[in-house]
C-alpha cells in the first residue's frame, strides 16, 4: 500500500510540475473551455445546454489521449521500465498509476468546469449522481484507451497518429461541438464509433434528461465494456523493453478495442 | 566463501541468428566479488540481463539463491540489487523521491545516508534529468544496495566517474563484500577488476575463455615479469650483462629493464653480478604482468588464445 501511495503521489506531482503534462491536464482543456464559454455560447446560444458535458468530455479526452500515452512510450524507450522491473514495480502499477493520476487531474478540471459554468449561463445537470458516475466512467474509459495507445505505440510519432485518429474525428463528430442529431444520417453511425459520442449521449440522456439518438443506458454499457477491454489489452500487450523481442501478443490485437463501439453501431441500427 | 549463491550452467542466448552467449558456465560464492570481463559485444550485458530477469535465455540454467530468473522473476527483486549499464529514471523524479519510491517497492525504509555517502547530499532535491552522468550512476548504485540484497549486480559501475568517487565506490564494494554480500561486477576497467575481484571470467564472442583469480590469470599468461634496475655506475648496461630467463632487455632513463620469464633467478643473478662488480644498487622494481596485459593477450585476435 505504501508503494502504491508513493507511486501515485509521484505521478500526481509530475502531472503538475512537468510543463507538458500541465499543459495537457490543465492549460489546454481549461483554455479551450474558456474560449468556448466566451465565444461559442454567443454564436450559438443552444451550446449552453451542452457546454458542461462537452467540456468535461473534452478535458478528459485531452488529458488521457494527448497527455498519457507519450510518457508511457518515452519511459519504455528510455529504459525506465527496466529499472522498474528489477526493483519489483509491477506492470499493473506502471500502467494503471499514471492513468489514475491523469484521471484525477481530469476530474479536478471537470470540477472547475462545473463550478464555473454558471458564469457562461450554462445548463446544469438534473441528475448529479448520473453526471458524476458518467464522468468517472468516461475518465476510466479514456484512461484505458490512453494506456493502450501508450503500450502499442512504438514512438512519439505513432502516438500522435493513433491519438489523432480518435481526437480529431471526435471533435467533429463526437457530439461535443454539434449534436449528432443534426449530422447527416450517413455520418451518425460513424459518430457512434467514437467514445466521445457514447459519453455525450449518456450525459444528455441520463444526467440532463434529454431525448437522445442513441440509448443512453447502452452508451454506458459500451463505455464500460470499452474500459475493461482496453485495460485488459493494455496489460496483455505491455512490454518492458522495446529491445526485447518477446511479446505476448501482436499489437494489432489492440483493434479488438473497437468491438464495443462496432457492436453499438450495429445495435443502434437494429433498434 | 564456499556456498554458491549464483550458478550459471551451459547458458545460451541468441538474438535471431546471432548467438550472443553460448556454453557459459560459472559459479559465484557468498561474499565474493566476481568480475565479468570482455570487450564490447562479448556477451557480458546479455548474461547479466538474463540473470536480472530482464531477458530470458534460450538454453542452460541460471540460479540465484535457488531462484530461476526466467521462471520466477518476481522473486528476484528481494535477492538482487542491480545497477544497469543503461537505465533510466523518470526525468522529473528527484534523488530523494527515487530513494523513497524504490524503497517503498522493496518494503524497506529509505537509505538517505547512502545518498550522502556517495556525494549526493547537495543533489537530493535535484531532478534526475539534471544530474550529471556520474551522479546518475551514483544514484543507481545507491538504489541497487538500499534494500540490502544478498547479491549485487553492477554493470560498469564506475564508468565516467572521477577518481574520488570511484575510490569511494570501491570502498563501498569492499565493505559490502566484508558484510557477506556477493557482487557480480562487469567492467572494462582492468585495474578495477584486479583491485576488487576475487575471481574473474573473461568472455570473448559469447564464450568464457579464462576464469580464475587475477593473480592466477596473469601467472598463466605468456607475459614477462618486468625487472627494472638502477645502479650508481650503470654497469649492467655498460657491460652488456646477461642473466637467466631474460627474453629481452631495454633501457629507459637510468633504468635497465629486463623482461623475465622467471623473475626469481633473474633477480638473484642481477644482485650477485652487482655485488661482484662493486656497483651500488639504487632501485630495483619487479612488476608482474597486469590483468590488462593478460586480457589483451587473450582477447586480441592473432594472439596466444
């Protein structure tokens, strides 16, 4: 327990004193939130209804996708995991503790967003318990996705490639900037494949009591399944050292992480 | 020093088609400093990394205090302390945090006194990325021994260190040995191996080509003992005197230097000669071949081995 707390405290402090981590955990999401609150709510007053969940999802996605994977790759390539291994630091701790620390930072930013949202005359959740649980689940899911990217990426460049495959389409199609209901019909199934869409639909349906295109309870199930699957795959595919050729599985197995979202698309069409 | 704490038997490791280590066997006893020597690429680090559980071998057996590193790597961290040749710590981790972090995982109290002893007292709040190479190595050594492991594996521990720090590390290693710790020392520094190691093995192209104490190894070589003599009248040189077992002779400054295959008879004959000729001895030095010379003899292509 002492080791766990010591490790978590170190990772949490790193998230504050490392300039890159500080940028991805706090400055970027809060800066974007301030900009959206000031500008977007003036251009589109309807955005006030979704400002809080959209910016919470953005904060969670930014810290976990843009902030978490790179240090995992850099540490592996710098031989840090070798030092950890010979000193008895388990793989589970190496992966899960930075993710937990990133999730804590994302939750702090989420709390700041919720507390300051009245400044922008934003709608607040009707069901706070649902809002809190979906926030925790979304943070855990993006944390697991970030872990998996950190495990399969071979360099900083491949981290950028993998994260942008999720980040950019999520910004456009994930229901944060535009409701997926107003997307062309052909794009709606594509949108459902992104975790941001699942999180936004869960927030709007369960925490705000709005009508949603996707079944919000199913969205919670998809996020939960994705969280468990990505975490399991990250642990399974983890390697201590890129110079060591022995791997338990091919990195392409990470594509299995898409299964819950593909299932969600198929179910959405059937229902 | 009877009880074997580490046994390597017919060990083999290949990377694809390249065989890094083959047929390597050695044992190390409790309280022994065992040197693993060899040129770059000889297989030292591969052997050590397999002992540390970082890599798995392809054949043979490894055993550290009853634990097979490839099968039970989780049991190793209490038994061994390791200073890797290439290792890293998180860039933002301070020296104190590193000690606290790894001590927590080993379940022991942090040994901040080791940091002070190895000259890191002024750097305890400094981040790892801001330490010099020498300071990083000293920190790595502190971390390797902080949990008081019975076996300590050091891969090039003093490379890049200044003389004072190197001497302090040597003293620490000797103290650890005196406490019954076993040390495996991979080094390029022959003087270090000769000074510290009880026994050494020389690895060449993945195979052990010589094992023994530094004295045994130097004695079995074809190298000559150097007998340097300085006298008042320099009669040895002026008279062109010759002595038994001397293979060659040279002159440097005021010294006449004899390279002898058997220094006992050579020295006796020189002293007799000087006594007979009435020349006064000012200085006489006998230097056996160094481990470095023996190492070069073994590892240089085209030489004896």
